[in-house]
C-alpha cells in the first residue's frame, strides 16, 4: 500500500506536468516527449523535454536514466551490487567492526554535502541516524506485511540506537576517497538527501552540455532545467494531502520544488498512522504537519530542507527559511491550514 501511494503521488505530478506543458502554439524547438522508469530510488522517474525528433529526445532521456541508475547503485543502503562499493557495503561490518572502504568520488561528494546540511540544519538532518531509522524501517515493513501484528519499535531500543548517531564518527578521507564508520554500531541513511542530490547532479550535467527545456521528476522531487523552448516557464502542481485539488501551481525556471509529507510512507499500529520522517530528538515520527514543500535552486538542498522544516516548529522553520536566500516554503498543518514564507507567492501561477 505504501509503495502504491508513493507511485501514485509521483504520477500525479507527472500528469500535471504533461498536461501543463501541452500547447497549441508552434514551439521554437520540436515537440514535447516523455520517458518513465520505475527501476531506481524505489519510485517513478519522469523525464519531460523538448527535442526536434523523438530519436533525439530518447538519446537524452536514455543518458539521464543511465545516470540515475548509477546514483541508485552507489547510494543504496539496502542492496549490494556486483563490482562496486556502495553505501550498503560502507554500512557492513566484518568481525564486529566497519572497514575502511574506497568508494566512488560521487559517494564522497554526497557525504561531504550531507555533513554541510547537518551543520545548516543544526543536526536535524543527520545521515548518521541509520541505526534509528533502520529500526523504524524494519518495524514498518513488518507492519505492512502483517497489519494485525504491527507494532512500534520499543523506545529502549530506539534510545540505544540513538547512542550511535554521532556524525563525527563518519570519517571521510576526501584525498584518497575512503570512508570509515568509527562506531561499529553506526549506520548511514541518506534517505533525506540522496534522491534530491542525485537529481541536482543530473540536472547540472545537462546544463553543462547546454541542454535545456527539460524537467526531471523523481518521486515528486522536481527540477526544471531552463524554460520551455517558447520562453514560458514550467508549471508544477503541489499535491493536496487530503484532497484531489492541487494546493498550488508553481512556475519554475532552473528551480526545484521538493515536498516531504506524512501521507507518502507510513503504516498503522492500533489504528494510528506512523510515517517515516523521524524527529532526531523524540525518535518518533515528527508531528505538526502533513506536508512541507520548498522551492530553491538546488534539489539536494531542497530535499534536506523539506525534511528539516518538517521536524522544526513553524516558528523555527519560518525563521530558518527567511534567513536563507532563494529558499521559500509552504507548510500544511495537520488541520489542513497553510502557511507560506514571504516570497512563496512570487512563484504561484497567476
């Protein structure tokens, strides 16, 4: 049920994009085409773009999906892949200790960026929370498979796991591309940042080659690359957590919009839903919001910030957003009420 909801959410955004991009006027460059994949990052990936021919579009889309395949294999914490060291192997122990692992430079760059986001969010986004998040993941999967026997991770186990989340135990040798986890019970979980970071890397690779007129959507993590060829902006909808209508229609150019929501990944225990965004202080699902959406230039930053803002109070979140340039946000409270930052409405389609 959870995966189905995530897929449906992503498709809803894709349908809006395809509908909003259609036009009866002639385009300066070709036609609009779309490509889809459900193989990477456990979600739907949609590529929408303009080219003169489908063959030209297919070549670009194939390269985009190939890059996402590489990032998926590198950043996975649940699966090993033959012939590569990835974050799953970094998390493994041998004889009760983590080994020093030589990894692809793209892993090093992700981990260094994650440490920056830890500092920016004052520890709210912490990729060293894997020991806690893996407990929640295991109980959530068991609860989905056996709803009648669903239960919560015991608090004593969560607190014990929280004792192994010090990000200073993540030792990165950027010169030699090695990673070591100093604490044998420490695990990395990059779920709050890896998808958006990968989206941004792929988008920048397109920009570096002079390719514009594309939108990348990875599970609702949307990144526009340039404008549409006729010079107009892309239109992206923000899903309503409790209804069919979209909360807002945004117009973007070279920007990202990312949403974190309690309605996207959850399970039930005794009739109550428990979602996947865990507050680092309470070790329980964060409370107060159904969704938080952010607009910013960098999709990796947007991924981290949407998670952080979901865990902060509205007052704390507003203060953080207003202190950062080129960052806007919309909060949807549990009662359905909405709050937006001072510059949010500048992106809303008139």
